[in-house]
C-alpha cells in the first residue's frame, strides 16, 4: 500500500513538474513579448522626441518668417505712401503747368 501511495505521489510530482515547465515556457514567452513592447515603446518615444524637436524648429521658423514678412510689408507700405505722394505732387505740377498754358 505504501508503494502505491509513493508511486501515486511520484506520478503527481512528475505531472506537476511538467505543468511547471509549461508555466515557465509561458512566462518566458510573456517576458519576450514585454521586451518587444518595451523596445517598441522606446522607439515611439524617440520618434515623439523628434516630432517635438521638429515642432519647436517649425515654431521658430514661423516666427522668423513672420518677422521678415512684417518688416517687408512695412517697407512696402512706406514705398506705396511715398509713391502716392510723388504721384500727387506730379499731378499738382501737371495741373499747374496746364493752367499756365
């Protein structure tokens, strides 16, 4: 009877060993998957950092372009005003010349 109990215990221990081996394989598989996820997240984090740097660069570029455009627009307005003044002066002289004739 003791032999049968011992055999039964030994058989159960072997089954448990097999089950533990299966659990170990599954845990290794999960660990590999987690490592893959971590690597992918690190890649995404790196790409996000690049996007943030690009966004900051674009923001600075936009400000520089805006400043240049505003400066040129101001110069253009001065030119138009000066040109209108010259045109009015020319018209006044032309009218005076026509009156004198």
